[in-house]
C-alpha cells in the first residue's frame, strides 16, 4: 500500500529589482520621432514587458498617437557598472 505524498512548493516572494536604465525610441511616419531615456525601479515581480508597456503609455500621456508608433529601439538594463 502506498502512502500519499503532497509536494510542498515554497512560496517565492518577488524581490526588489533595483534601478534600471531605459532607452525607448519611437517613430510615427510623417509626424515625428522621439527618444525617451531615464531610470525606473520596477515593482517586485514586474516583467520587461510590463516596463515596456508602462513606458509607451507614459509617452502617449499627452499625445495618444504615440501608442501606435513604431518602436525603433528599446533597452532596459540594470543601472550598475
């Protein structure tokens, strides 16, 4: 007779990710282009995609056309040497 077992998975808590440097270049044909850059501290558990979407939304805060802009360049890296 076998004894039932239960797998115990430890709860993994997302940790702080530290400050990251970002560069985001956007282009709208026949309108304009822009490059945003700066630092951001992602929330625990945030993904690269989350930050990408947040930055695009920030760019479109004053002009919604930026939401449909072509992304020419995107970089997100830990802000350390």
